[in-house]
């Protein structure tokens, strides 16, 4: 039997398919997802859950003229298969391949790029309002999950959309709630009635007639209250009505026929519509249906798993140890207890873990409130998501000098998720905030010590650490802390020619680069800075006294990052004239998806890359060393933190 999917190259091809063909297409798409995604890695369960919904959308709508905005974008794999990207689908999330999220530069069928939650309704409302201002006529649909609906930005957009009355369809893809049986057959009837324009016209005429009658306004008010009370008793829709939306639903998200009919009705409503669709996450694949959390995102087949624990796991283990020792400690996560390593903490201390949903701004200010009562909150959050709480960091935490600890997971290059998830801006947006201590560990053991150190600091602290496994080091069994603001000399160097100052994940690559340079006769010093703020001033003075060339290395944007902090220190102390500086880090561009090791290598953040950049920047160093090979070397580095 010929494949239906092979016959669908663009959304318009769906128009000639029968209902039976569309159901077969859904089966074939599921099979494609189950076959491809475990090989490439990516979001499996969420895409299995929206197969019929996506087919229905592209059957009813005329994409790209009609515009579909997917919240987060991680559930748009089916959308990509149906919008002229089928031939490249097996490159999804691969280096140089399709993005794992929606991306404007990738296809005209992606009207808005995504990657973070709760943005779709705002973006769709902007598109719809722009359509109206330009006198155009097309449908705009935002597809948002019940998880992303917990984000405050979603409600801000709903409030604005209802206020303006703009023609817009918001599809609530609900895979987290069960639908009450008493909805029954009444729901389709109310859906048809309330979405039919003839109903709205008749209702308007009846209201105008009633207000002209004696006591008509009172009667109209009574009838509205009666209708609302009856409807609210059966279907809890009042919140959407009060916000100015026409509520339609719930609709079975796996019934293509019902979805198509309902979407066609929703298109006819002249105003904002909330279409409530319920789906099963992982639909059609038993393991994903039974465990949608673990099958939300899957790793590529064949990728070797490290025997060493991940930084997230070490963070979680240390949090349990700290909570056992200090009853003040509480943890906060924005819908990521598993991703941030807090699952064990949640089981051990369920009353001390707060999952606030996808509401990062609230998470930070909530933590600030807890801190005012003597608690020690730890906000566990991905680096890229903390960007959403920048104002709260400044206004609610740092300004008040509250002891909130920020554990920034996934700092630096994250790999297959690409530009929307790379945590390469945190050092820049954190280090200029007054009262905030900022540090980054070179390995998992140092992460432990930084967490214990943060617990002793009476003020806000941020610790950033990378995605992936540690180095397999023996972890501390007891609490150990670090001297505040003190760096660590790992390699003394000789000759007074070159010092490499590295932070966090770049410390070991810097050591590797020093070994490579050493094989060529360049004995470079290597310092683990540990702290971005405060900097180790004694160590920096020592470098200036003993080394002519100073190199900084960071897995962060160069603009305003760690290297900038070092240069600013020397500029303030007027120590620049006789020295040469080199900053190595993330250039001024967004970094797209690819394996971590490959992307780091391309950015010269590997041992070989660092060594090569140093050779290119200081070609005269080898000539100087050759000319001075018989001259006595200056004293070795003596700085605070030397071991």
C-alpha cells in the first residue's frame, strides 16, 4: 500500500485526502517519529501527542498565509514534516540540520521562532494586530500547552487580547488534565451554538429588543446570570469568558474529524477564541504513554553515557546533604525538578521544594520573599531561563541584599538544543549587578564546595555550571568551603611570558592547552579563577608583576564577560601599557545546534583551539624565547591561592 506521507509534500496536499487517509497519515507520522527521534535525539512524547491536532490545523488553515505560532516549538516536529521539510527531517537537531524548535529563517511556515515557553500568545496577538493594521485577512493561531499556560506572560497576553477583541485563536493543548464525564454531549452542542455567527447575530438582536421593553434591562441581566450559572455548573469556562474569549471545548485532540469541524467553526468567530483540546502525551507509543516524563526528551541512540555523574546530579546530591545539615534550606524550580537534579530532594524534603511552574520571574521574587523570613532559598534554573528574571534579580534580590542562591545549570554551550538554550550570557548579565557573588566550578567537586560556600554568604550568590558529566572525581563526604574571591594556581609557568586565566568549564581545556604549548617550549601558568565577582585582586596583581602576556578563557559571550572584568580591573589600576592581553570566548553571534565537543572545538574552546589562538595572537613569543633561551627566567608566580 502506498504511503500517504510520501504523497504529502506541503499543507495544500492535505485537501484532497479523505478522513480515512488523514487517519492513516497520522499513523505513518507516528511511525516516522518513533523511528527517527530516538536516533537524532529530541522531544518524542510531546510530538506524538499533537499528531492529529497538527494534521487538522494544516487541513483547515492555508499555511503560510494563515500563521501558526507554536509555543516553545519543541512539539512542532509534525508541523515540519507537513511543511516542505520532510526530506530533511532526519537531520533534526543535528549539526547543520533542522532546528528542534520553530525558526523563521528555516521556513516561511514558521512565522515566529521559539524555544522558551509562554511566548506564543503574545507573538500571535502581535501578528494578528499587525494584520488588522495593514488591512490584511488571514487566520492567526497560537498553540500552547497547559504547562506553558502557567507562565505569567501567557496571562498578560490573554488579558490584552481579550481587552482588544482581536480575531485570534488560542489552542490550549491540554495533556495534563482529565475531562469531567458530565461534559458529555452538551459540549459539542454548546460549541456549535456559541461558535456559529448566526447565534451571535441572533443574540445581539434579542438583546437589543429586550432593552427596549419595560424592565428589559433587568430581565436581560437575569437571563445572562442564569445562563452563566448553568454553563459554569457544567463547564468551568467563566475565566475565559471574563477575559473576553469565546471558549470552545473540550475537544478530543485525537479525533481529526472533530478537530477539523471545530477549527472551521472557530475561524468564523469575530474575536478571540480559546479552543480547549485534550490530548495524550506520547499517544500511540506505549512506553511514552506510560512514562511521558522520561520520553519527553530522548537522547540519540548510540551516544555513550559517561560513568561520571552529571553536574545536575551532583548538585542534587549536595542539596540533600545541605538540607540535612541546615533546616533553613529550601529549593525552588520553574517546572524543572528532574532536569535540575532535584528529584531526590523532592522525595526527601517534599515540603521544602517549590515547583512554581513555568514562571521564572515569580520564582525569583518568591525566593526573595522566603529569604526575608530567614530561609535560605536555592533557585535551581537553567542559565538561559534565568534571563527571563533579570529585573527580579536586580530589584527584588540584589538591591535588598537577600541571601538567595542561584544554581545555574546548562551554562555555556548545551549542544543539540542550540541558540535558544545556550547559556552563554550569564556571566555578562550577572557580574555587573551590585551585591552579587558570581562563581563557576572547574569540576563537580568544586561545585560541591561552591554550594557550601554560598550557604555561608549573607547575600545573593550565583553559581553557573555546564551541561553534561563531571570528571569522575571523588566527591566530598563532608562540607568544605572555599575562601571568598580566591583563585587557584594550577600551573606555575616559567619564563614570565604567558599566563592563562580560565573560569569554570574552560579550566581543564586551558590546562590541556598549556601542556600543548609546553611541548613547544612555552611554559604557561594556568590559574583557575573560580570567582568572576569578586575577582582575586592579589592574584591579578601577581600576574601583572610576573607575566607580560595574559590570556583569559571563558565559555561565555566575550562582551562584558569574565575577560572584560579582568581588563577593567587592569584598566582601573593603570596596569595596561606594558602588557598584552587576549580574551578567548563566545564571539558576537548566536551559536546553533551541534554536539558540545564539536561546537566548542569550532569556537576554539578546546585545548587545541586555545593553544592555536595563543600561537596566532603571539607569534613573536617563540622568537623571544629563542632569543632569550639563555637568559635567566624571572621569579615564578607568587599570588594568593597558590598551591
